[in-house]
């Protein structure tokens, strides 16, 4: 199935990218695939020279250093990579199907999707500060990402300089979707807008938030009503999970929100979560824990897919390298989906999938490049290698350790 998916992607790329001059010595689709492969298979601290040699090796043709560097720094390559992303993300969305248990979970929550929003940035050379202003460093680029936590698919992305605040890149909320995000996106107006759009949110409560308790559901008596929740002295554990309603001021209005607290033994205090979900309070903590998947995705992109390697001072090249890391991540999610399809009972890891992709990426891209020359014998040999590698994606401790999604599905 993966091989068919790759061939389908290559066919689509060829029609999308090779529209200007079919007489060119190196077709755009081949060059783009070569650069994507070169970055995916590159070792730590690679240079543009390393990428050029890897690209030439893949294409079987020599490209001069100046010609390669010039092509890497063009706006047209950025546009081509955006087209590649569109092609593979559409293919990915076709692949991902929610199974019966996850459909049941979404129905229980009353949502159509569970989406995590987050961002990650990487340091650039100081000479890029005019194009990509940093915060704690002179220059940096930030990738803003939205991921479906049920299917693992990429929903949307944007790219900014590192100084851009996360909250400025929060997507327009869509009806019936649950958005899970950390404190970097905390804004009272955002909660109100999400609720107005008949969508849902789940967030940790900010330390300086003012929440006036209006109603207690579980764990507290009426004495806390009328007090600021975070200022109220809670000297002991009431229940492991407590629930109440509290008001926050949004504009000129006082808006009521559901607040869930989970007792933390180490700090001897409650950790508070704000939401407008109607689901059982015991599910809220595990739902928020799902957000960790987007953190692991960024970790995989940096540690394995070279998102934090930017061997250039050309702003267009920076955009291209960010897009390449994202494209390779989508390939990883497709590979992971294929692994899940072979054994639904086992759990997979995005980081293990990224490392597996790194091992077989050259063979995968070679299959895409060959097109019609991809014979049955070559296909069989490649399938064997892929199947052997895919086994490494599964968590060897899946029987001993329950996943967060597994716990949610059992509720």
C-alpha cells in the first residue's frame, strides 16, 4: 500500500511541477524530490555541499555548486515545496480513517475533531535577523502547527519569525472542533470566540487568571462561591478530581466557564483546567495529555528530520528547509498509518516512525523516481525491506504500558 501511495504522489507531483519546460535536463519534480531526500538522510551539522552531493547522487547527474546554491535560494523552490505539501497532505487525509472506537470517543465528547495547536522555533544565523527576528536569540524561524490528535494528520501550518507571538497564529475556530492548547495561547477573548463559533477548547489555567467561583459541582462546599479561585487557600486534598464553575470578564461581560481541578501529590495542590466541554470530568486530564503528541512531533522533526538544521543565510532557503522538514514529517505520518493498518492492536510512536523513515527514505524515494521502471521484482524486494523496518515503529512495551488514547477509549 505504501509503495502505491508513493507512486501516486510522484505522478501527481510530476503533473503539478513539470509544467514550464519538459525539455529541462533536470525536471522540477526530480530536483525537489532529490533535495527533500538529501535533507531527510543528512547527518548532523550538514552543509549545502553535503546536500548537493546527496542530490546529485540521487538524480545521477552533476549539478555545479553555484547552480545548486542558486536554485536552493529561489522563491520558485518555495512555491514548488508548497505544492508538494499540498499534494501529500491531500493524499494523507485520504489515508486516515477514524475507526469505530475513536468515532465513538468523538461522539461521546460531542466533537468532530480533536486538534492540538502549538509552535516550535529554531535558531538561524545572525545575518537573517532582518527577515526572521528572534526573541531570545538574534534570528529564528517559528513553525506553527495544528495536528489532529486522533489520526495524527497535519491540519494546517504557518511560518513566521521567532518573535511572532503564538496567539497571533491561532486558526479561525470551526464548529464542533475541540482545540487543545497550552498557556501560550491563553486569551479570554479567544475562549469567548471559540464558544461563539460553537467549537470547544481545553487549556491549563494561567497563574494570573481571575476566576470568580459561581457554582460548585464536586469537591467544594458553597463557602468558596464568590471568591477568586486561584487566591482561595486550599490547604488539603478534597477529591482527586474537583469541578466548579467560575466567571471571567470578557470585554464588558462576565462569562461562566467550567473549571476542573486534578490533585497533584508532589506539589500538594490542584492543577486547574478550563473548558466548555460537557464530557465527564475524569476524562479532562487524559484529553489534555493528548496534547503531548504535538510536542513529540516537534521533537521528531528536530532530532530526526533536521528541522533545526539551517545551513544558509538565504531567507528563501530557510523557508524551503522548514517546508522540507514538514513534508518529511507528513511522509512519516503516512508510514506510521501504514504500520497501524498492519496491526491495529499494537501502539506506534511518531519518534520511532521518524527514525524508521530515516533508514528507508532512500529506497522509498528511489521507488518514486523510477516510475514505470519499477518492476515487480524491485517492488517485492523493496516491500520486504519496508516490512522489516516497519516492525520497529511499534512500541515493544505496548502490552505493559497503556497509552493516553487507550485510556480514553476504555472510558
